[in-house]
C-alpha cells in the first residue's frame, strides 16, 4: 500500500487524512480539538504549541503500519494567521487568527499610508482588512515592541507546520496572497505595503522563500519523523491555505467549478486562469495553490450563527434540522445579520448580531433557527453576485464544510442561489486537497507530467445521492428576503463600521 498524508490545521481542530492513491480510498482519518483565546475587543488567538500537541495526537491515533506507507505529506492551514518566529525557530507570541478583528486601527493606519483602499486595489490587489496578516504584524510592533524587535521570520500557520516538518522556511503563492502584503498581479511580495507596516525595517528579509505550486517545501526531518512517527525523508509539498486546499479537494482547479464552504467561516470561490480583481473589494483577489488565481469571498460568521441560536434554545444538534425545517422558507419575514464577532465581508469589524423583521405573529424558535441558516447563505450570495458581475459562470455549486452535511442547508443554498448544489464523497475537502497536492508533488518529483486537473478528475467523486436542485417557489421567496437582508445591512452599516 502506498499513501499520502493530508494535514488540515483548522480553527477548531487539527485533522490527519491518509489516502491510498492506488486504491483511491481513505484509509485513516483522525482529529484533535483546539482551544481559542478570545476577548471582547475582537481578539482571537491560539498558541502554536497547541497545534503541535494536536498533531502529535492525530499521528499517534494512526496505526504505525499505515504511517509507514506514507510517501508524501501536504499541509492545509487556516489562512491569514500571523506566526511570529525568532531566529531560534521559537514562536514569540500567540498566533493571531483569521477571525481576529482587534487590529482595525492598524488596518486604517496601513491603508492611509498606502493612499487609501482604491490605491491598494489598483496596486497589490486587495484591501487591508481586519483578519489579514499585514495588520497583525503592525499590531505586534505597536503593542509588543520588545517581541517585535526579536522577530526573525513572518510565517503563516501552514508555513509554520511545514517548517516543523522540514526545518525549512518556505511559502507558496496561494496562502501568501492572503497576507495583504503580496501583489496578486505580479505574484511577488509587495514592498510598498511592507514599508507601510514599518518604514524603517526590512520586512522583506523576514519573509520565507516562495515556492511554485508543484514544488517541495522540503523533506521530513529526523526530528519531525521521531515526533510524529512519519517515515524520515519523505517529501513535503508546498501545501497552502485551507481555502486553496479546499479548491484542490473539490476540483475547483479549472474554470467553471465553484466551491462554497459552510463552516465556522463561510467562503465561496472559483478558479481563474488570470487575476480577477473586484473593483468594489468584496472579493479577495487571491492566487490559487495550483498556479492560477482564486477570487474568494469570506464571511466570518457562518455556522457560528446556528450554534449561537441552537445554544440559546437548548436544541440538540441532531434536532436542529427538524426544528428549523418546520419553518417556511423566508422564516416568515425574520432576517438575521449574523455579525456576532464583527465581519470581514462586508467589512464591519464593529458588527453585532441582529434579528430584524419580527412582528406579533412570526417570533418562534423555528423561524429564528431557520433565519440563522438562511443568513449564512445570504452573506455568501454577495460573493456569488460579485463573481457573476465579473463574468464568472458556474454550472454548479460544490458544497463543503459542516453545513454541507445538512439536507436542509443544502436545499436553502440551492434555493437562495438558484443553482444546482452537489456534495462530495470525501467530505474533508481541505485535508483531502492537501493529500492530492502531495500526490501531485510526489508524481512530479518522480518525473511524471500529469497536471493537477488530471489528478483531481481521477480521485474526486461527487455524492450524487445528495445532489439538490432549486425549488422555484422558494427561489422567489428568497429573492425577496435577500433584498430585505441587504436593506437592513445598508441601514446598520454606519453603526458597525
């Protein structure tokens, strides 16, 4: 048996997936939970050591005989996190995560120094938003100057795991493009933004070497082999951000395949052969981890909303679909703005959760639960519309994340977007994508000429049983409800900005 390992460094957990690429089947899956440090100012952090402890647990839960068959490793990591590393390889401070919105003032500072949002979009291609890495570097400079002075390496979460595995400091274009100090047009680190973060220090020298999509981050070191029980010397692919690896794991590596994720965050993205820059800035203009581009919209509050409401009403998870499904599409006019922890898209770092449209007859547990599910898809429809405005045509939506396991959420998605929705046999898209990218690197290193499209076509299987088509009556109801959602959003934007 010959296998590849995909490691997914999520917000809630670390996951390991071992895939037998000869038999085309997953032979082992493990995961270990992670804690999150939060505060009222929007802080969201983790200790990098927690990732390594969780990874050790995941590895130990896989039978040694299976671990011995692994020939390559690929890493998927939550995007945008800032891992500040000293010259001894040790992490200097907690990792500020993708959903940390405590750096709004730093965003404004960098944006001003760069000449405003329009100048940023025309230049590097993206705004400086809370959650992106750039503002976190400035935050460390402003708030922890003694640690900033020791900063030797600026890494993203998946870059850090690659370093732990190989001892090498590397990066790749997809994850790098989510830092906001990477120019997505030229596919290079952006000197102007880096100087806006710190005019006096050469931050460029602290950034890792960029590697091409089918290149290697390195090879598993003796130390990492002993730590995780992996074969020493097996290759480690460049890996990528979780959305980029999710694109590989769902086949969004060619034009026309659109992926939507309903997880802690919500994302919608599609592959492009050339940069797709949204002049309004709602879409993040990222690179893919397969050599192209990956325009993407991300919302910070997706399954967060359903969990908040489910907890409020003490509804067990296995009862959520039944309770919410007993309400009619549109929740009898109740609309939720689910910005419990601030929001990235739209850019509302001061956002809060709102229930609107309540009257004397529609306030019910079922309507509020359903509205929490509908609101997640309304937020992502902003990206669906933005992609359409840029000329992107998608024949179907490939749905992943925890929400994809819900038949009700699949139907809501199809009805809100008026599109066919499909799911995949392998539900762990990011871990599976990392494994497939590792397979790509392995075959390339052995002289193979296959491209990533051929590999994904061969190994990705759609779950035909769960395919959902839109119900046209519900489509009309949701068209009206979505307009209400946008009106409430416009009314409350000044309050939340």
